[in-house]
C-alpha cells in the first residue's frame, strides 16, 4: 500500500483502536489510558498524510508507546502525594480489565520489557510486529518478552515466599 492508497483516517482509527487501547492500558493504567489514546491518534492524524502504508499497525503502536513513555516522564516530574486514602488505594488495584495486581508488577519492569509484554499480551501482536513497533529485530522482541516474563516470575516467587 503506498501513500496514495492509505485508507480514510476513520477506517484506520477503527481498525487499530483495540490494539492501541490494550497497549496503553498496560503501559499507563486504566486511569490515564483515555488521555494517551487521544494524544496518540492526534499525533497520528497530523502525520497520517506522510505515513508509509506498509505497516500502519506498527507505526501507530510506536506512536502510542512513545506517548506512554512521555506520560511517564511527565508524571515523574509532578509531585506525588505521600499517602493516599485507603479507599483510593484499594480502587487502584482493581482495574476494569482484571489482573490489576499483575499489571502493577509489569509497570515495575524496564521500559523495554514493559513495552514488549504489553504489545505481546495486551495488544496480541506477533513478534515481527512487536519488533517493528519497538524498532528492533524480531529476535530482540522475543528476548524482551522472555526477559520480562522471567522478571515477573521472579517477583511472583519472591512475593509468595514473603507471604509464607
């Protein structure tokens, strides 16, 4: 597909909505996903006329990943409250997608591992597309997913030992 053959932007948005939402939900959490989603597709809309039509999914997921990283950088610069009321802390562990505790552990991984796991399991992408979205080889994408899963297994095992 060449630049002249790009589908209408609304068609593009409808086709890629779910994988982008899945990636962003995994990377920034359910509370911030809407803002990052909007920023992703606003950036995509501005760049769409110049987009290469070969792999639009990898292109938009790369934009989404970068917006999530920007979100984390901006959040790191904001002051954080020292303590939260117990009701708010309990709500944050339960997100609408389920598995909030697991995704909280994923959030503690390195950005490369977190991105790879989110693309693999939240966006359900094959390793070839993960590599394209992360700007690395398919083998490197496989390695990042593998390393992220190993780190999660270690964290779960450590938590279980501490609970005993």
